[in-house]
C-alpha cells in the first residue's frame, strides 16, 4: 500500500491553491497518529476511559455479567424457558445500573464525536471514510 | 456537535492526506469518467432504480415475476460489462480495502472500534 502523500492545508483543495510553499509532506499513518492522539485527549474519550474502568471494577456489574454468561450459555445448550426469562431480567438489571448507564452515556458522547470527526474527514477526502472502509468485492 | 479547532484540524489533515493518495484519486477519477459518459451513467442508474424497485416490492410482500428478475439480470450483466463501470468498481474495491486499513489503524490507536462507533454498530 502506498501511504506517503502530499497533503494540502485546510481549504486549499476548494480554492485550488497550488502554492508549493503551502504544501506539507505528511503520510496517512502520521495523520492517523496525530488524530488519534488529539481524540484520546478529548473530554469525551477521557470520560469513556473512566467509565470503562469503573465498569470493570464494579463488583455488582461483574456479577451481573457473569450471570448473563451463564444464562446465555444455558440457552445455547437448549435449556430455554427458565433461562430466557432470567436472561431478560439480568439484562434489565444491568442496563438500569448507574455505572452501566454512565458507561452508555460516555460511549454515546464518543460516538457523536467520532461521527462529527468522520464528516470532516469525508468532506476533506471527497469520499465517505468509515462507511467505505470495508473489505470484500460487493458493489 | 461542535468540534474543537484542534480536533477539526487533525481530522481535516487526515482527510486531505487521504484525498491526495493515488487510491482515492483514482477512484474519484473513475467515478467522474463514469458520470460523464451518458451510456454508462444511464445503465447504472437504470440498474440501481430497478434493483430498488424490485427490492421494495419484494419486501412489501408483492410477488416479483421471473421475467422481471430476468430483465434485471440482463441489465446487470450489461452494466457490469461496461468498461467504465468495471473500472470504477475495481477502483472502489481498492478504495475500500485502503480505507479499511486506515480505519483499523485509527481504531487500534484509539483503543476503540472507530467504524462501529461512527456507524452506530
């Protein structure tokens, strides 16, 4: 894959600026690295990191997750009726837990941030970034 | 959502770096050539419209006749054998593979599945 490119500063694509002094040599991996570093420092990503840590250290959540696994595994082995009801109850309990709600909220904020970022990338690249990122031969 | 100038700038820089690659430019050129060719463009538009129509009717529970499906396949074969459509499709496959690598790379460095976040999966 050819990664090294010549990138134009913001706005130059539209205005057709071809002044070599305004060009900067930048590779796609370098641009990715810079963007990732900036994003990791945003309040949204920081909050998600904290929320994920809290989720991992919350005993009640971990207990519910273990229960969830037990019921899911039982269902996969054909033990349906009782486990199906229990599974639904555990899921409801899990989603209602404040730590889980905080995590979901933090994730939603990161999702919105990434969607806004993706729009900017796509506009500058003239192609949809995330939605085009797929392997395979489908049209 | 309003992005900070730092985030916006970093996102624009990545977009511009992608835009300047051979893979993206080749795809954009292939798409432009296709759109400028009346035959290729009409063929593709007709095929897309017919596909949407048949899919919508099928999903609505309507019976889609064999003849209609056969007519669609004829149109599809014509479209897919047009050199400009084939060239664009090939360029699009390469574009998608290329962007897939970039997205995976970004996700690894973020510690999150970037594509899933953006597409709400």
